[in-house]
């Protein structure tokens, strides 16, 4: 179920062109800086397209969950995916053990419904 949730998170972050959304500029005036030819942004060659059908199937199941469970998944896999469980737990104002337990229960619910 972990791979499916990571796929869902990638799908959730996609822009209109199918690539991850990138902010047009930062909050300061630095966005007015014009890069020289040697500093041109290159696409990440490691980007793997998400499985859209699987992500949409999981999205329907996630939408059927309670709001607090949806919030846990959103913070863990979308907004704070690069952070540790401890950081995510602090963001949610719960203990790390409680977060692990909630994630286990949520994944169990999704696993039962996803593989039917």
C-alpha cells in the first residue's frame, strides 16, 4: 500500500502538463533575475510518471475516509513527504507512536478496499 500512496501523492502534485507543479517565482524580488545560459533549469531525469488510473482509484477511496484520516495522509504523503514521522507527528500535534498506529489502520482500511 506504501507504493500506491506514493503514486497517489505524485499524481496529486501533478500540474496541467502532467509534470510536478513548480512555482513561477519565489516570494522575493529574486524572480526578476534572468539566468545566464549556463544556469538554465533542466528537468529532473529521475521523474517517473505516476499511474493515473491507480491514483484515481485510490483517490476515491481516500475521499471516503474521515476528514482527520485524509488530513494525516495529505500531510504525510503530499505536503511533508520529505520529513520524518516525528516531524509529521509534531505537525499533526500527536505522538509519533500514535501517528504510526493511525497510518497502519488507514493503510489497512485502504488495502482491504483497494484490492477487492
